[in-house]
C-alpha cells in the first residue's frame, strides 16, 4: 500500500529526473523509495506520513546546531520582512565576511557565492589567473562539485590520463585536470615531476567525505603544502564539509596546515544556499573588479542567507562546549559499531563526522572505499530507518552529528546498532 511519500515520489518523477533534485536523494543505493520530509526540529526530522526520525544527515552538514534553532529562524524571519534580494551590497555581507575571517585567518579576503560547486569553480579560476598556469591536481574519490573540469576520474592507464566522469563533459574540459591518489604524496610528486611548471594548484578535501569519511594519513596534508611551495603552486582546501565541523577554524585549524585558498559552503549559510571562497589577499585581488578573473552572481551575498550564516556563526562562538560534546556523541556511536560488528566493519571517525564501511580492512583511499559491501550497507540503512534513525542513503556519504542530538538520541541509536548486529550473527 502506498503512503504519502510514495505518492509524492511517483508525482515527482513526472517532472524531475529520478523524481529528485540531487541524485542521492532518490535512495537508489538502498533499494527503496525516498522519504519526503515535511518539517524538522532539533535533532529530529518528520516525514509527510508523520514518522519521526533522529537525523544523522543534517542536510549534509550545515545542521551543526540542529534544525530550527530559534535565534536563526527569528533573525531570518526579520530579514525576510525587509525584502528577499536586492542585487546590491548590504551590511550583512561585510558582517559575515568579517566573521568568517575571524574563524579562518587564512581567508584574508573572500567572495560570497551560492553553492560549493560555484565556490570551487571560482577558486580554481582565481588560482589559474594568479599563477598563469592551467593544470590542477585533484584526488581520486574527492568531490568538488559538478563543474565540468572537476568531474574526472583517472583513466585505466597513467594517472595523467584524466577522462570525464559524466556524460556531457567534453574531454577538452578535463585535459588540464590531473588525478592523484588520496593519502599518497608520491603520486602527487610524480605529477609535479612531469608537469610542475604547468600546475596552478592542488585541490583537496582535507578530510575526504564524499567516498565516505576517509582521514588524511599523518603528514599527508603537510606533504601537499611542501610540494605546492616547492613548485610555486597553490594549495586549495575544499572545506565545504569540514569547515566549522572539525573545529571553529575547520580542518586547517585542526591539522595546523594553512592553505592558500579555501572553499566553504553549507554551514556558512546556516541552512540557506550560501558558500564562499577566499584566501591570501594577493591572490584574491586578481578577482574582478580589482583584477582580470571574472566571477559574478546576482544572488551572491543574498540578505536572507547571510543573516542565517551570521546567526549560526555567532552561536558557534557562544557555545564553547559544542565541539567536545558533538565529538563525544560521535565517538560513542563509532565505538558501539566497532564493538557490535568487530572486524566486519571499518569505522572512520573524526570530530562530528564518521562513516561505517562494510569491509574487513582499513579504508584509507578510494580503492579501499569502493571495495565496501554496498548491499550490506543498504540492509543496515533500511533496518535503522525502520527504527526511526535516518542515515545517509549511501555507503559513500558521511554521518553527521549535531549539537541538538541528546544523550537519549545517542543511546537509542547505539541500542539499534547493537540489536541489528546481534540479529545478523
């Protein structure tokens, strides 16, 4: 018998590819129809059929404070009453930029945009404009949005044989994108040994979170900083996921590595469409109207989104115990999975990010991640959803914990994990 979510999904498929506006939402990887959400509050989301779930997706990261934080909602409502968009400067843009720079001093100058994809695309353009070079190095398994030049995978031959990872992307768009192996500085050194004078930048997720959560090995990020400096290239940290998640200053604060450019998204808008790119002042001064690198956007710095971002970042400053609390909750869930499943699962956890890979080996890169048992994950996902616990509908996405998750939320989640593991034995 169809429920309301199923009926909405059937209607949506008439008008949108797969019935969704972002592929993972279709729930294809977990072999069921998606759940349609009606509203949310705190750590919970509620579907159109009235079911309640403990939410561990948190809109893929920005819900670090939980849903519908009163201060954020009230501030946004106040701004909406003044107008939604002007296409002209507002005070909020300056206030948000100042707050971001306070959290991340490496971002001496920044530009607000509307999505992580746009931020990364613009940062790479700035890097190329500043260095006068065309090539960039990215890592297999790291996702930096869906712009043409970054939808690449390594070919079957040498690492440098980059081919499009999507139909509709001409090979000419990806010929300047070189693909290295995450956690392997040797693969990066080989690329620079051949193309060093042509490489504008290295771009990396400092903690990979789009092949599941994969932590950087010790000295890996420091190694990238060294290589970039050696060849006078730039180092770009894509902190769309890790920004404000691992620490107030993101992964660059957590690991003590300073990038030349940083891209941010998700949390910076407090749940509204918002992103940013920025870095060293001399680099950012190549961006129009100061320099010859063009980038523009009517909705960039939108007053509603900047309001949500300002209030969210202010609250992060005011909650000194936030990071230790959410990390403790995340660690408890991670430890429960390890204890319940033993060597059948690899759990990678850092701060409030984690992934449970259904594989009996350590996951340290793309090659090991894709060996995971996706069917086992699908079964686990569906069991947990039935217990009122909403996880990422894909083995290769992160689990996010928020400040709103209570001790009872964590206990209930751990009980469900333990019960599922026991039933599987």
